[in-house]
C-alpha cells in the first residue's frame, strides 16, 4: 500500500502536466519581468527569470517527443502545432504593427518549433512503419515529403534573410511577403535555437532509454556552456542558455505512464 501511494505521488509530480506547467510558468514570469522593468528591478527578478526561462522550450520539446511516441493520432498533433504557430505569428505581427516596434526575424516562435519537431517525428514514424511492412512506395512517398519540407524550410530562411534573391513587383510590399512567409512556414532556421531544439526533440523521440536521453540533453547543455564561456552569442548561444541544465532533474524523473 505504501509503495502504491508513493508511486501515485511520484507519477503525479513527475508527469507531462508537471513539465508543461513548469515550462509555461518560467516563460510567463520571464515575459512579465522583462516587460515591467520597474517591477523586476524592485525585486531583482529579471535576471533570475531570464535564467529559469531557459528550461521552458527544452521541457516542452521533451514532453512533445514523449507524447508523439505514444499517440496514435500524430497527424492531429502536427496540425494543432501548425495552427497554433500561425495564430502566434499573426498575433506577434499585429502586436508589432500596433506597438510600432521592429519585427525581429529571430524572435522565438515556440509553436513553430513544435510544428517542425512533430512533423519530422510523424514522417519518421510513418517511414518506420512502411519499412516494417516492406511498402517501398510509402517509404518513397514519405521520404519525398521529408525532402520537400526541408527544402521549404531552407528556402523560407534564405528568402527571409536575403529577400533580394526574388524579384517582387513594386506594387507588393516586401514586408508583407516576408511576414507572410514567417507566419505560414515558421522555419526553425530563422528562430533562435530553433534548429537545435528541433534536433533535440528528434533525438528525444529516437532515443527511448531515459539515461541516454539525459546524456543527449547534457551534450546540448555542454555545447551551450562552451558557447557562453567563449562569448559566442546569437543564433544558438546566449550568456544564459546553459541554464537549461536546470531541467535535467525533471527529465530524468519523468514518468512515461503519463505521456
């Protein structure tokens, strides 16, 4: 009885809901203190919330990989992530237009990261099933879908960074085209740490053993720490990204039964 009670308690504490809740609490706290500088300076919380927010996306990507592994309706998750990404992108563009602030092409769209991660996981799962069934036609079809998705992602990033490669009529605003591409395709190549998080999510999905998953995560943390030590900031690194290691205990203690 005592063992059963302990298992129930630990399963409840280290569940998918816990990961998602912890991630969004740190994200919201960071946004609040980042927006209200007077409040953050009064409580000296801006730096703390900035460091803690680094656990958010890794936790959500890990939870997504676990959910995708056990879901029989993976395509619904892909569609939901895509629609959420579009909603987020539209809201962000409208916010920048109303507030008259610059639209940052590297601004994180976590739903875009979820979309590409879930899409690649879905394609990998379908290819795996087709290979087991020795269905060469389906394998080829899904491989073509994967290649097409990669081409679209790269092309979108190239266009966004170097829009002059495409001739646009003067009657059409380049900003409108760029924002539309940003909203519709959400390429991880134009999102800070986007590619790294997508790769991390794929590895979480492919590596089933929890100890190896933790080793994968530690490798990403070490990569971030090296970048911070050598002052490499920008696309992947910043001074605090290595604080994502604070998410390691939650990942290690996560209970699969609740995925």
